[in-house]
């Protein structure tokens, strides 16, 4: 089994500060981290490797600093990591991102055929969830999104059973490998990294490729040029007016809420 | 390529039932189509679903494109994607909207890749620039109370997924008429790589989206123990419990209780927002609730901007009093509260 996990470097939106003047994110204030969903994707690969054997590669497209998240992935249990980094990739929307990543995956699979690709459900910054399914299309392999469990991998029949979250429940799917999964956070808990992994990660140098290291690349499909979507404008939504403020002390305020609730009494006894 | 015409809505059906978001999109699509003076079409895929076409017309469509096949009995990316691409390549719409549900996002991402066009994710506002026939799809941009309008100038169709419960469906109008166009899809089950073995509905877990009252707590509750007050009030009212992302990250609630951009979108009759600042990512998930009651100790908290009733105060003081008064009020009136 050769599993490739796609990992993205994102600003930590939990720590990030908002610039009160422009109402936008102050990127410098935010430490860059491994997209939390991608940590779960790497952990999923680790569990599969433990059960079925194999090797785990991680792949990221991003600035040179993104080597940090590849090291982080090695800490969780990846065996090796690839970073594709080039000015030509900059400004990519999801269509251009999936294009660049699929070209890198082509090269990786030439070195060692890929059985399974795992992505996060979405990245916490761009937050579209479109890159994974896009890659699957480009490689013409089945995508399974919103995965909450990989229940059964059969190396002989090359089929895998997967639980996929849907509205109000889940579905059990069987699909062919190679395939691409995008995972939800609830799929697993990230285990503490064993010491040897930490040591390996600290010393690890990822394999770094530029556009020129990839084959058959149509440069017009990369980066800003290859992106059909653009951000037209940013705006602060008009401030809503707000409603009625309830006065008095806490007792009075609670009483006014009770009155509102009593006016809607029918709601308490639905069904 | 820019000659494409018409506004399309992907109509998601599950077991013969149309998803609410698809009806909402027919309402939103109707407005765009009227501005552009083009027909609005619903795209319907499935097995034996033709009879739903009429419903789609009642909710605003002029045309319904139907693809039926046993292979489409259950949603699968590979078959649904093929059906949608077939229609889009043949009839060339200029705007194509999908509900931002797991299946809607899934099929839209695959279709956008094949058509080599742009796809705006999780839109919460839609408009159109008539002269240039440009779809203006806006979504909350990460961090800050800010929205980004995403455009797709040079590629058609212009596609977007749209959050459930932010657009309004039209009244069902049985007097409306329209045209139904059927297409067939040449795929056989043997060619399918994916099988759906089983669909398991979680009936024990009542979806937050169905709750009539939701009590939602934020980081302002202080700690997990105090958050118990949120559960207590919700218990008394037979209401659903919600939380902000910060609350979920803190581990006070599981992710399926998160309300907002990366959680559920809800529109209950009554929504309590307690100790919640009102970041845009939270507001997009709840601001269309009918009555919003906010409690926050900061009078400038943005949550008061969307609230119907606001209390500036300490939730830890107000809530216990509210709970006590509620118990008394119902005791006095002899009212029985049956939990939903
Ligand atoms: C405010 C804003 C709004 C945007 N809106 C849109 C939009 O509506 N449509 C659009 O097409 N683009 C949009 N973009 C651009 C988009 O964020 C980028 O294309 C981004 O590179 C990938 O999309 P994502 O972050 O949404 O990833 P997602 O699709 O959410 O990521 C899913 C998974 O794909 C993998 N992945 C994603 N990126 C990489 C990477 N660089 N390297 C390795 N693996 C990766 C990871 O496994 C990740 O978990 C927007 C950007 C901004 C800043
Ligand atoms: C890409 C992205 C996606 C996101 N998705 C979501 C999402 O889906 N849902 C979501 O909710 N958030 C989401 N967020 C996070 C969002 O931006 C906010 O950070 C979050 O909603 C804040 O949560 P909060 O209101 O609980 O906490 P805070 O912002 O910390 O607010 C706490 C509030 O409680 C008040 N308070 C404190 N003590 C008391 C007291 N004793 N009594 C009364 N009031 C008190 C304070 O005045 C303050 O207003 C997302 C962010 C990003 C970047």
C-alpha cells in the first residue's frame, strides 16, 4: 500500500488577530499550522498502514516555509514528504490547486504507484472542500468525501469499505482502489507522536520540486492565470439594526424573556 | 463560450424527497433569471423521479431537465457527475447553483473540474451584474467580519454552492406551468466503481436544523461546568443545544452541535445566543431565526445587531434566574412541558 496524504499549511485562525481598522485578518499575527483536518488525514493513513502495511507520503503545495507542516506530518507518522513550491503556483483557486497537485501526484506515482489518496474535508482558511474531489476527477479515480470510518481494506480484491457522513446519518460505500478520501475530524484522535518519529521529523528534509520538475504541465492552468475565480471585492456587511433591549435588573430581564416564551408556548410541546 | 444562457439549479433529491435547500435555490435562482431575462431550469437526476418535475415548476422553474436511470437510484459521484455534465455540455447554462450539502458540494466540485470552470463555495449572498451577466457570489472571508465577492469572468457556467437556509423559497404555486426535457444516460451498473451498500439514518439524533427552539452558548459561559446552564435551559424548553466553534474547540460540545459557517445553519422560531460575540462565521448560521434573544455582558457585541431582544448582562447571573422563573411560571399555570 502506498498512501499519499495532501496537506496544506494554513494560518491558525484560533490565534489570529483581526485588524480593527480594516476588519481583516492580520496574517502576520497568525502562526502557520498543519490544517487540522489534514492532521486527521495523516493519522488515518497511519492507522491503515498499521493494519495493512505500506508507506505514507505527504504532498503539499505552498511557500518554502510549508516544509514545517511536512515535518509535522512525519512526526505523526508519514514516511516521506514532497513540497511543490514555485512562484507559478501562487494565487491558485481550487481548480488550479487540484491541477498542480495532480501533476505532482503523477510524478509520485511514477516513482511508486499510489493506492490511496487522503485529503482533509476542508482547509480552515479557504474552506471550500473542493480540492480533494477536484484531484480525484483529474486522476479519474473515485472520490469519497466526508469519510468518518475506513472499515475494511482488502488488498487482494483492491476494494475498500468506507462510512461517509450524509445529511442525517451515514452511508456505507464500497469502492475500488486507487481512490481518494476526504476525512472528517471525527474519524480519529491524533495519537501522541512516538519519540523516534519526533527525532526523525526534526532531521527530515522534504523532497522539493518546482514546476520544471513536473511533467506535461500546461503553465496556463497554474496559479492566478489558471484560476477562473477571482476575489472581486471585500466588504463589511451592513450593520444590522438590532432589536429591542430588555431593561431592568436580572430579575426583570428574566421575566420579560418568560413573557416572550409564554407567547410562543406552542413551541414547547411540539410532537 | 460566453454565449451560454439560462440559470440552472441542481435539484437534490434523496429517496424521492427534494432537499429544502434546492427549493430555496429555485427562489434565489428565479430572481437572477428574471434580472437576466432568461429561463430558470431545475436539474433533476434519479431513478423514477419524473413526477418531482412538477414540484420543481411549482417552486419557480420554467424548465426541468430530467435524467432517470436505475444507476442513479442512490447518489454516487461518478454517475451523478456524468448526468450533470451531459446536460451542461449540451444546453450550456450561464449560471449553475448547487446546495452546499455533502452531495451537492461533491457533485459540483467534480463537474467544475470537468467543465474547467470556477466554483464559489458556501455562498451566502447572490446577485448578478446584469450588463456583464456576472454572478456575484459572496461568502464570509476567513477572519474578521468581512465578506468576499467571488467572480468568474471568463468561464461558463459560473457555478456556486449555496448554504442551506440562507435563501428563501417561493410559495408553492400549483398554477405555474413549465416544460420538462428528458435525457438518457448511457451508463451501466457494471461500469460503476462505487457501490452504496447501506444507508443508515440516525433517527435517535434529532437534527438541530429541525428544532423549534435552540439554546446556543458561547465562550462567554466561561467553562464547561457553567455551560451546564445552557443544557439545563434547553432541557426545560425541549430545545436543541448549540455552540459556537470556540465552544466546540474547547471540547464543551461535540462538533455536530456547532452552529455557523463550518457547522449547521439553523432557522428555529426562537434562538438564544448566550455569551456569544456574534462573529460573521456564527451569524451566517443563525441570523435568519425568527426570534433571536441575546445575552452578552458587552453592550457593543455584534450579536446585538441581529437580535430581536437583547440583554446586556452576566449570563451566569441571568440564566439561573431565568431557569427558576421558568419553572415557577409553568408550575403556576399548571403547564406541562412535553419534550420534543
Ligand atoms: C477568502 C477566500 C475565498 C476563496 N473562495 C474560493 C472559492 O469560492 N472558490 C475557489 O475555487 N477558490 C477560492 N479561494 C481560493 C482557495 O482558498 C485556494 O484555492 C486554496 O489553495 C485551496 O482551497 P481551500 O483552501 O479551500 O482547500 P480545500 O478544498 O478546503 O482543502 C481540502 C483539502 O485539500 C487538500 N489541499 C488543499 N490545498 C492544498 C495544498 N495547497 N497542498 C496540499 N493539499 C491541499 C488538503 O488535504 C485539504 O484538507 C478562496 C480564497 C480566499 C482567501
Ligand atoms: C474559517 C472560519 C470558520 C469559522 N466557523 C465558525 C462556525 O461555524 N461557527 C462559529 O460559531 N464560529 C466559527 N468561526 C469562529 C468565529 O470567527 C468566532 O471566533 C467564534 O464564533 C467566537 O465564538 P464565541 O462567540 O463563543 O466566543 P467569543 O468571540 O470569545 O465571545 C464570547 C462573548 O461572550 C461575552 N461574555 C463573556 N462573559 C460573559 C458573561 N459572563 N455573560 C455574558 N456574556 C459574556 C463576551 O462579551 C463575548 O462577546 C470560524 C472562524 C473561521 C476563521
